[in-house]
C-alpha cells in the first residue's frame, strides 16, 4: 500500500524528498562546473607546455631572421582520440609571420592583455571555437635582441570530454 499525501507518512516523505532532490541537483551542477574548471586548468597547462616546447626551438639565424624547427612532440601532446584539432603560429618582433597558420587569431585581435608574458584566450578560428595560449619570448642574436610570439590553439572537444569524465 502506497502512502497518500493525506496521510502523515505521505506528507513526511514528500517534504523530505523535495529538499533532497533539490540538494542533489545543486550538488550535481556544482560538480559539473568544478569538473569543467579542472579540465580547463589541466589542459591549459598542456597548451602552455606545447607553446614552451616550440619556444625552446626558436633561434636567430646568422642573417638575423627568426627561425623555428617545430618539434613533433609539441603538437602531438595536444592530439587525442576526440578529433581535437591543433593550430600554431610563430611571429617575430616585427609581427612578421614565421611559421604555422598565418590567420590564427592573436590576443590583440580578441582584446587580450598585452602586459602579460603568457595569455590564455578563447576565440574562433575557421568557424570553430578555440582555446589558445600566446607566449612572448626574446633572444639575442648577431644583429641585437629579437622578440617572438608563439601561439598554440586547440578545438574544445578534448576539454568537453575530460570534463564529462571527471563529472
């Protein structure tokens, strides 16, 4: 026999179940938000590691031009089974394109704070959302110091997948 809402037992079950279901929904939403934030923090560090691996290979050739030999591992660490796409761009101090995807958005184009040596930002590229990191560095060469910018970006599939797994 089911308790009806007119009985004392039925009313007690109802008034206990409603707050418990509400509390469970709040906890589930907080867990999902926390999982997304944790996934973003972890994968931002991977983006930064990739940018640092590329920056480590930037050199100034004897003629004074900025050159880079992009290591395979720098981009391989960002790929996943989730069809994640990875993009990169290296510019010299005169904003001349050196290598990568020349039309990849820069922090200046999305209103980033240029006072920081490393900036994480969200943008769109070729109609898709991306998460990117821009890293500024400097080298000394025969013709004087030269600065450069390394930008590495990825599509958000892996971030969403990791957040779902954590949640």
